[in-house]
C-alpha cells in the first residue's frame, strides 16, 4: 500500500497516563513495589497519534484542563503531526488522568480513570470542527457524554458521514442508543457487546450479527488473545491475532483502531483492514509505549508478511 494523505477527525478522550508496573505478582490490600512512568494517552488522542504515524492527516477534538498536564499535552501534539485547532480548554476541570496498574508481564491488572472533565464535552464544542467538510472518517470514543454521541449519530444519519466509534468500556458503551444506524464502524470487545445488547451469554458471532441488525454497518469485536471478529454485509469472520510478547498492553486497542481505519482508507475490505489492525496491536504490546514510536505502514506490512511466511 502506498501512503496517502487521508483526513480523519478524532473526537474524545485525551488524558495523562500513569503506569505502575508491579515488580512481582500483585497482592491486594497491601503495598506493592512498582516501577512508574507518565505519558500522554486517552483513546481519541492515541488513535490520532497512531493515525499520524501511519500517514493520515489528523485533527483532534478534545478538552483539557487549564493546568500543567493540559499545557504539556498540547505542546506534544503538534510535533506528533496532530492538528490541535479544535481543542478546548476548561477553566473548571482538571485534565483527565488514567492510571494503569500492570502485572509484571505487562498485562493490565486494574485501570483507574478520572474523566470528569468530559462531562463538559457538550455538542456545542463540536461546532468549529463540524465546519470541516473534507474528513474521510470521523472517529469518536464513548468517553463523550451520551448527548454528544447521539448528536454525532444524528448528524451521520442526515449527512452520510463515515463515523467510527469505540465503546471504551462496558458502562460507557451503554451511552450509545439502541438504534446504531449512522455508525460506519463500531469497535468493541465481547464484554462491551454483551452489555450493549443486554445478552450476557451471546457468542462473539451472535453479538456481531445482532449489532449489525441494530444498524451498525461494520463491526470489529475484539477477543483478546483469541483475535477478533470482523463483520459487515459480506459476512462474519474470525481473524487470528499476530503473536507478540507482551511488554505493555496499554494502547493496543487504539493502535488496532487506527490501522483498521487506515486500511479502509487505502481501499482494503474490512477483513484485510482488521488484519492490518491486529499487526498494529501486536507491535504496540511489544513496546513499552502506548503509541509505538516507530509505527509505520511499512512495519505493519512487514509484520503481516513475516506471519504469512511462517504459516
């Protein structure tokens, strides 16, 4: 695939990530020795940076506090190739924070999120970005309030937008309406799908089919170490994961989203685009960074070629 300058607007979470990796197996209700680090994250912010590294033109629409964390994040975004003209600064809330407590092997033990600032993310804050008429895709995450998600869905139905949404978590998935028409691509895991459908025993394939029936045009339903299910009008297919040594699982889903969108922008079908996403996820968990610094289309293609040669 040749690089091309496609435009994506990412709307949603931007946060300070604090990671605490346990130096031995975690024990509850006592002190655990850890190694700590701070970086910048948030679903929409991470997706935007991954997209920029993969050659897309990206604008980020998010809300930051008028504090040191917010100022430092803004300073980091432009050098990463992200357009920040639609960013909003709150005078009343602190920049969001996400704390990831990791097992020694890098797997997530518990995540803690202070996302109160996103309650201020009302539809009116999207007005400037909505004047942008050249976006190939709009991506939004469910850190947004329900009214803002519904606003985006309504606009997508009226104007035929290419709208992708990430559920983020089971509770936040419930912010979506029952009617999913207007969603061009829905990313979620099995727990989130079951919560949204109120079907706690649904199989991955049954959940994907039910979400299509509710109106979403495409589904990418992730299954952790078992890969994912990709579903659209052409059918429902399982895709195996790309093998990787887990250094840090944080950000893998965001990389998968970005690479899948880039694959669709390059003209791939959903199955092949999601395969590209699995390569991005594997490369990300194999890195200590939430967004792998050397991520590129060439690296994704090499990773998939190597897997094909081993099969």
